[in-house]
């Protein structure tokens, strides 16, 4: 079966959010497709789509609708045929896609760790009691409240550049960003340190870029299959199955990270009360070929040890 490739006459339309990091990710997907098929830039069109999560910056995510805030408008454009593929940060993606859409292509994963960023302090342990830490992530806030209850936590939203400006303006003494985003934007030097997963386990799928497509579009399916990174796919199969069983959203502090060791998979997970008063952690090893099963098994283990209403903070 032969497939027609995109051309300048009918370019492949790549949908993305408009932040500098989102645009970098869309350009990287374009670059990978150009290399895989020997295509020129003109065979693609980057289409910026405004999403609600980027427009409402003065309220916490959990107060305005959770994870779909960064994906809904892009997925609607994809279903309507206005774009051919959508590029997402996988940590923002719900575990279930709308009917008619498929998410089965991931680029090689970047550093999954959190970065400690501060103009004054060298690391989390160097922050004095009462220091102000800004974060919009319920997971990071819960992990910090658990490990450093002496810190003051404030809401901190916006893209990387916006948050860096808030630090410069003294809104907070420190914040946490994804190392992956800083690396991709050439801003790794802004991180005072990368936080070891043993200290703060990252968000599920942090550092991974996903490419979403329509199920009824075999041409696009063949295109994106050529740039799929299989190790990342295995790791995310475990992490997203784990998240799906826990019914994770932006309202639930859930952390998880899978690593491949030969033909084995090692998955660590942590669930927390939103106020950081308690955490339940665990790990599971299994065959990489059963990644989703490993993820579900770890989630079942954590749920079996959690009291009723744990994730809701009751």
C-alpha cells in the first residue's frame, strides 16, 4: 500500500498551543517528519490554537476544569479536520481520548525530573522556614507540603517565561519547572538543580511529547508511525495505565515514573492527600511487554492501602 506524502500544495497541518515550549515541540515533530521522509519545511504548516488553560491564568487549574483545559480546543480542531495532527505535552493529556482520535506516537522522552529554580537559593534544602514557593501543580504543592511543611505555597501559573519573570519580581523565592522544558528551550542553566525522583517523583508522562491523530486517517497514521519512539511508548503505557486506574486529573496529586531495565520495567508511584498531610508510595516490577499490566497492578496496590476518599482529600 502506498501513501501520499504532504506537499507545499497541501501541507500537513500541525496543531499546537502557542507557548514557546509548545511551539518548540511542534517544530520538533515537524523536524522528525522532515528527516524521516526527506521533506521540506513547506510540506508542513504549524497551526496555533488558543486553549482555555492558556487564557485564564489567575485561577487554579482545578477551579476551571482540570486537564482538558490544555487539549480540548486542539482536539476539537482535529476532529473537525482543521488540522491533521496535534502535538501535546503528555503530562497534560487525559488518559482517555475523544471518540475518533488516537494517541499512539511519542517522541524520545527528555529528562523527566523536576527542576528547582530560584534566584537566591541553591536547592530545596537551602530554603529557610517561611520561604515562599510558587507552583500551580497540585502534585508539587502536595509533595512540598509533605516534605517541607514550613514553606509557604502560592499559586504560580503561566508559561516558563512568565514564571521566571514572577521570580525576578519577588512573587516567590523559588519554583519548580520540568527539566525537559528547560532543556528544550535552551534554559537548563536556569535550574539550580534537578530533583531526584527519590525526593520528588515527577508527574506521570513528564518530559514526553505525544502526537494525536484521527483514527480514520491511514495516511497520517503511517506518517507518525515512522517517528514513534518505542521505549517511550512502553514507559508511557505503564504510567498512563497507572494513572487511568487511579482516575487521575488535575485535582488529584499523583506522581509516577517508569524505567526500562533490559526486558523489565520498573514503575514507582506515589499518591498524596492534596494538603500534603499523607502520602502512599509503592513500586512494581514486571515485563516491559506487559507495561500496562504493571501500571494497573501498582495502582491497585496503592488504592488497596488508601483510606476511602484519600485522593479527594477527605
